[in-house]
C-alpha cells in the first residue's frame, strides 16, 4: 500500500517538474521575442485565465464543449466496436468498410468540417467531426485485436458448440480490451483537437473553439493562449481519469 502511494507521489512529482520545465522554456521564449502579441508571458496568460474562470460564459463554453466531446466519443466507440466486430467476422463487410477507413484517414479534417457545414447545423458539426475522426481509430484497434485471437480457442468453442454470446463475452471481448483501451486513450486526445477545430470553423454558441476564434480575430494573445491551455488541460484530465479508471478496474478483476 505504501509502495503504491510512493509511486503515485513520484509520478505526480515528475510530471510537475516536467510542467515547470516547459513553463520555464515558455518564459525564456517570451523574453527572447519580447512581443506579447506573438508569445505572451505565462504570468499574463495565467491572470487572463483566472479572469475567464470568473465569467459565467467560460463555464458554459467549457461544459458545452465537454458535452460535444463525450457524445462524439461515445458514438464513435459504439459504432467502432460494433462495425469492427462484424468486419472481423465477415470478410465481405471488411472489404466494404476498409476503403472508407482509408479515405477518412487520408482526407484533411478541414475538408470534412467544410462539407459538414453544408450538411448539418453548426452546433452539431463538432460532434459529427469527432465521430468521423475517432471511429477509424476504434475500428482499426478492434479489428487488430480480433485478428490476434488464438484460432485454437475459436476452434475449441466450435467443437464444443459453445453459445455465441459466451464466445463473444469470454473470448472476443477480453482479447480486444487492451486494444480498445489504447484506442480510447488515443481518441480522447484526438477527439478534443478535432472537436475544438470544428468549433473554430463552425463557430457555434458557447464553445471553446468559438472563443479561440474571437481571441484570434481581436488579437487577444493572452486570451488565445489561455483558451488553448484550457483545451490541453481538459484533454489531459480526460485521459488521466480514463487511465486511472482502467487501472482500478484491472486491479478489481485480479
């Protein structure tokens, strides 16, 4: 128990030191450039962030963006897992879906955002883009996980005529769990980036991306950096919470 606590303290301490290091690098760059419009000082950005936190619009924007990211991720996980399983078990479905995944991965996200603005309302564009960009990550990892299942286990299940639901629960799901976990962690960071990017271009009400765009238009560098810091912080927070949850669930299962 004490060893685990010490390990956690050391881990958080090392992360804090890394954070302080990059803040110091930021401050040095600010002192070298000497132009706040290009690189504002960390202190001024922090003061601006504190001022933003005190505004009701800040929390509306943050919670609305969080909502969009969560909805987008949940939809992409559900569709990615279901389509991934079906694609792995049916060669024809795989051949149909695989080119679509390649197209999505190859097309710039800005192209999808512009097209989506024609199809749907601006408030739903970020959710659509989040699903579109995260779905290939989930699908690819699920397919990879199923392809790496030991064929002997599947053959044994067929020989003993094990119920398909039991095979799915006891063989397929445990096999894809590590791959799915890695995919979700990747999607958490990717989801935040593409959702905010979509908000910047679609400019919906009460959104982090909309505030980023406004800060850029009015050359408010301190505010621009403050909102960017919020995005990074939320992305790391989501990733950290999910990783901690998975570690605890693994300990409970053991």
